[in-house]
C-alpha cells in the first residue's frame, strides 16, 4: 500500500518525487495511462518518479496511481508548476 498524499513539483527547483510504499509495486499510472518504467524507479519502501518525466508534463495537478501487487492501489497527486 502506498502512503496517500501529494507533492509539488517545480521546474525551477526540480527534484525527483519519492512516494513511500509498503508492499510490492507493479507499476505506475498518470491518470489512466501507464508510465514508462524508464520514468520511475522502484526501491525498498519507495517509488521515485524522475524529475525529467515530471518536467515534461503540463502545469497543473496530476493524479498518479501506484499499482500494488495486492490490488490496494493508491492515488498520489502531484502539482506541476514552473
């Protein structure tokens, strides 16, 4: 299960966004589209969404879904801005 929450991504001080998780992650979606695995990494206890991917998104709030092996997918919101 992922920790529900949100983050702010600013292109002017771009950093990867780390989402804490508890369990096996099977993928990541931005709204209803699968995110290419090249744009995030899965580590022990976290999913890291790469800043290069986030910088290419349009400004505004984005709804991500961390896909969990046990089906307990959780939404995570990232607001992208300049």
